[in-house]
C-alpha cells in the first residue's frame, strides 16, 4: 500500500494488478511496462499470457509487475490495509481493473473480506465493468465507482444504467480522462460524487471547458476537479455521506 499523488484518495492498494481492456490512454499500463521484469523468459511468458487472456498468481515481493500488465493476484499484499489503524481513503487496484471479466471471483472475495475487516478505512473501487458489482456484497465502507470518458455513447450509457440500481453504498462517477461531451451520454441523479480529470501522458488531449460546464449544469452534487484540468477555480468536494 502506497501514498499517492491521486488527489481524491490517500493510498493506493494493489492486491490485483493488470488489465485486458486495452484503453489507448492507460497510465497504469505505461507504469507497468516501465517497471516490468525485463528478463527474456518473463517477456515470453507475458506475451503468451496476453495472447491467451490468462491470469497469474504470484508470491513475488521483488517484482511489482512480474508479467507486466497481465492480470496478477499479489496475495502477499492482502494484509496491507490491516496494518494501518488510522482511518484512510484507499483506492483499490489503481493499477488494473479488479472487476474485469477475467478476474477470478475468489480473488475479489478475498479483497472484499479485507475491506470488511478494516471498518476504519474507506475503500474506493473503480471499474469499467460495473455489472460485476452485482455479484458481490460490499460492507458500508466501500465506495463503488465507474468511469466514462465521453467518447462512446453506448458504452457510457450502459455503465450508468447499471450503476443506477446500486443503492446500498456510496456511488461515484469518474469522468477521466474527459475526452468528449458527456451531457448526452450519462445522467447524474444516481451518484453521490463526480470526479473530473484530464488526459495525461504523451499526446494528451486537453478537454474543452464547455464539456466541464455541461457537467456542472446537469449535476448539483459534490464535484471533485483534478488539478490537471487547470480550472480557474479549485473545486474539491466530497460526498455528503463521507465520514472521513
């Protein structure tokens, strides 16, 4: 578990890393590539695993991404939140998608069990595959989020439609990176919180100011603007039910 520069959380916790969504703007994939195990045998295994959509379980403490961005369960990291007694916001699996279809249910069960055993913390889950939230029971200290980017109407709409049915936990929408006007893609009445951020990294595209204005016009709840937007006003609001 690590301190992080992600402004809307305190720590990142990555018991599962890696992803098969293949988003062209993925910052996590770039990081995993940079810190991958670079021996030739590992690279061959990683290529084979990616071609076959395989997943991996590892006990390695040395390599944070033993097979680069192949989905990997780091079981030795499970107890990390339990070692911290002071309450904190913890972003779960910032380096992957814990609820991707390829992730075994038993991996997710073990992560949620840790959240249940650490009621002092707030665990922030974020996925591009929110339909899997319905397969699990979450304790009250879990926030459930999904992400949209404004590029594809059907994909964004389907995610929001799924999230609208979740009532037991705090729910949030991450509009990051904001790559298009989401006004006609999503509605906001279901969520407790909206995060907005810009694309980063090589070739990053700056969002248009009116796209952000449209979100303010259509959502009256708490909004958190990330610094990378360079918005003229600092707006960093939190869900009303936040107890941290």
